């Protein structure tokens, strides 16, 4: 890293010109990307997705779209068999099809009593609308087609018998909020930048606070250059363009904060000019490299999945991370060398600043001493809490929400209650289409499916909206809702029972396939990521034990985040009061894997910063206890401030009425909060102190494999002086033959 900083500072004009060119290219890249991004969530190769696409292309309605159920309650003394009632119902349901273009089936056009309640006074239909905007992250996304229920009501009411009641139900009318997609990105960015300025201003107390922000504002456009290049090979989803700036601001400020803080420390020790930059790069530069690699490794999780949206997010996140590291390691040294002293002039004016910057934080040093002293108790309490939360996380619900967890009042609930009182099972809410190709008898398919356990009915309407080019659609109504295990079993039975060539579509079916594709190979993917991370960190820390501990704590942290989300979003403890969003008892299908991909690297990010500083102190002669105290004392404030910036980046994103985005963003924000408090401030120093000299052990055979210097066990002693004077040369960089992190 010293050689890189020397190379950069020797070519100041060239670096400045290249940066300006990249910024211009970034602006052009954004202009080229915006009109060409994909807005669709596609899942090629999944049978249910292909079925839904076939239904959509042939009929233009249904498939993935959930049905709406108009429920008609006739006045006392009137049944569906009363004179003129069926004609009125036929006109009412026909008006829906004419006005909305939806595909409609009911008792009126089929004469099938499956659409009539037990007492004959309640009847319903299934309305399959056309494609609607799907929003951002795939999840339950309930409420997307909420406007259709209003159109259904307006079309039907004038045609119904006098005195009849109408309530439109379905999963979307029962939704706890409207999921319209998108984010108010300028407002979210403004909140993030404002929070960053306040935090950095508190840290630096000078104009130097704007340097990390400047780095971020350069890194984000530069990342779009890479994204434009990637668009040649993959589809770039609009969600990537929305989230990339919010994520990029936080991660770029993190890296710049690390380097600027270390540069300040070196200046306070008396190193002036470019020498302070070189010394900062010799230590913090390595930490940035390893940290960005850790983030990129985590995002690989999304890039290898055969799902375009997740691949796009993974590529975008990786590119903005690498751009942030690149700008921090090239442009930032140039800024510090040329303008750093002037920007920090006010803070550098007194000796108090020199003393504060040259020594570890008193507050964090005292904190670390307390943690080290009570390390066993600290580890037991915090580790136990994380284990409990992780166990709760095992109960995460990734399926379609069930009606019991949705709106407790309103027309949607009234319609469902009317259905259930009439003896119609709530599984009708998750009715789904089956595509029958030409040459196969749809009536025979419907008869076979009706006989299955868990299927309330299967109907094969013969209207023109249900027959096209020789093909036909069969609609299956399960007994139990698709969000329940019984409902999912019914779907599996249908998939197994249909003849060859018949395609089973539907919202629930596709959701089930999502889970299989996304999480089926997840344990193996996790194992590979852990192995790659272990090798990388073993080289960084020159230790066999520290990387293993880092990975275990990281996974424990992720499990705790999922558990916390279960409490907030499935159990609904305080979520509506805090965020103003009512949960629906489920977590979006791709939320956990997306959170894992982002948090795995971000959590490891902070671990690298802290453990690298501990390793540095140990290599200078401190024992484990002192290395922990100095490491936390030096990095505690830094990690906390960096985490706060990222926390506000995602917290601002969570403050939205769109449920799936709120769940995702709040999960990342919670993960950052848990990681910076419980994990890095308590559990990491406690466990390192517990393991003593074994933290730093790297035998010769392992060192040869990793191509680094060995780190044999050594007898430890406690220096008699304070933590900052516990080593022979406190301001000296690590020995040149050792990897510096």
C-alpha cells in the first residue's frame, strides 16, 4: 500500500485527470442505463414461472397475478335460484370483464354450484386481472393490484339485484398496505447525506469532515461505469439503480473514514506531509483492501443465483464496493496530501487535539478494560442472546401471507367473513391457473384435479376468455390457503397429478419455486463462502483461530438479525408504532438471502478493522489483553461512526410505505446496529481475550501454504504501563517482513 500511495502522489496530475474523466463517464453511464433498465422480475428456468409466462402471453390475465373475489350476499328471502337473479349476476360479472379486461368466472356463466355458499344466498366469482407493476424486491408484494377491487365494485353494483351486498376480497384487498414499488431516492439520499455530515462533523470537528463525503460522491458515479460495462452481459434491474447510491454513500464513507482517521493519527504523532499519508496507507490501506474483498465475497451469493434481479443487485453492490475502495486508495491520498492540513487546520491548532488523536479513546479504552475483565460473563450473556435470536430466526416464514395475519377490518375482511360463513374455504383466495395445451381435454384435467385431497374444486370454463388457439385454462381452488403447509401440499399434488405438457401456474406455485431455487443450494454456497473467507482472513490476520472466530460470530450475527426480523415482521412487536407499516406475518421470499449477501461482507468489514488493529498491537509486543484494549480503544469510535452512517443509509430506506423494501432495509439497518454494538463492542473483544495467545498462532506449515510469515506461540506478559505505552515503539509501523493490515 505504501508503494501505491507513492505511485499516486508522484502522479498527482494524472490521478486528477483520470478521476475527472471517470466522473464524466459515470454521468454518461447513468444517462445510458436509466432508459434501458429492466423493470420486470424474471426467473428463467423455473417451471411455474414458465407456466405463468405462457398464461400471460396467451391470455394476458392471471398466471402470477392473484385473483380478486367479488362476494355477493343476496337479500333475505332471495337465493341464486330466485327468478332473474342469475341474469343479474351474469350482467354484473360481465360488466367486470368488459370494463377491466379481466378474466372472470362465476356461477352466473358456468352454473357451477362451487361458486355458491351452502345456503344459496352468498355467491362469488374469481377475477383474474392483467399484469401489474411488481415493485422492487420480490416478496409478498400484496396490494400491487389494489386499484382493481374498486373497478370491480363500480362495475358490478349497478347490475346487482336490489338489496344485494357486495364486498371484494382477496389477498390484495386484505393487504396491510399498498405496495406500489419504487423509492423517493432524492429524499433518502438527502437524509443519508445529512446524517453523514452530522456524524463526520462530530468526529472531525473541521472541514475534513467533508472529505469522506467527497470520496463517496466520486465513488458512486464511478461505479456506474462498471455497471454500464456489466449491462452488456446481464440485465440491470431498476432496483439496482435505486439502491446502489444509498449503499454506495455508506460504504464509501466507511472506507474513507478509516483512512482519514489513521492519517490524522499519524499527523498527531509528528509525521508531516506525504509521510503521514504513506504511513496511513501502510496500515489502513490493507484493511480497506481486505474489507472490500469481504463485502464482495458476500455479494457473490446473489451473483451466482439464476435470478436476474438478485444477480443485478449483487453485481451493483460489488461494483460500488470496489469503486469505493479504489477511490479511497487513489484519490483520497492525493486529497489528504494536498489539502488535508488546510481542511483540518482548526482541529490541529491545539495540543489537546494532538494528545487526543495520538492516543486511544479514553472512553473506549475504559470500555474495553471492562469487557476484558468480565470477558466470560460478557461472552455468555451476549452469545446467549444471539443464540436465542438465531433460534427464533429458524421459524422465519418466507411463504405467501395468510389471511389471518392481514387486515382485520374493511371490505376485504367483510368479504372473506361472508365467504367463510357460507361454507366456502379461504383457500379460494389463492386459486390458481393451470394451462392445458391443445390436444388435452381440459374437462378431464379439471375432473382429475377435483378429486385430489386438499382441492376444493377445479373448473374448466368454456368461455372465449378461457379458450385460445386450442389451449384452455383450468382454475384450481384449494381448501387451504397457499401460505399454509396444507395449501402448499395441495399445490404439490396438483403439480404431480397433471398430465405431461400441462403447466401449473399461480402466485403460490411460483413463490414455492423461488424458495427451492434460492435456498436449495444455500448451505453449500455458505460453506464455499466460509472457506474462501477463512483463507483470505487467515492471510490477513496470520492466524488459524481468528478467521474461524470471525466467521462463526458473523453467522451468529446474521442469525440474530433474522430472528429480530421475525419478532418485528412476523410477530409484529411494535413495528407499526415505530415504522408506521403493519406487518403481514411473512418475510419476503428473497429478503433473507439478500440481507445475508449484504450483511456478510459489511459485518466482516468491521471485524477486519478491529482485529487488524489488535493484530498490529500484538505484533508490536503487547500481550493479548493489551492488544484487545488498544485495538478497541483505537477503533471503537471509528467503527461506531462508520456503522452509524450505514445505519442511516438503510434506515432512511426503511421509512417507506412499501412493505418488502421496508423489511429489507430495516433488516440491514438492524444487522449493522447489532454488529456494531453487541458483536464488535462486546463479543469480539471478550472472545479474543478469552482465547489468549492462541488467537495469534500460525504454524510454519500453514504459513507456507498461505505464503505469509509464521506466527509462533509466545509467552505473554502484561506490561506495567498503560495500553498506549505497552509496546517498544508505539508509533512505528509493523515489522516490514509481516503483512500489515
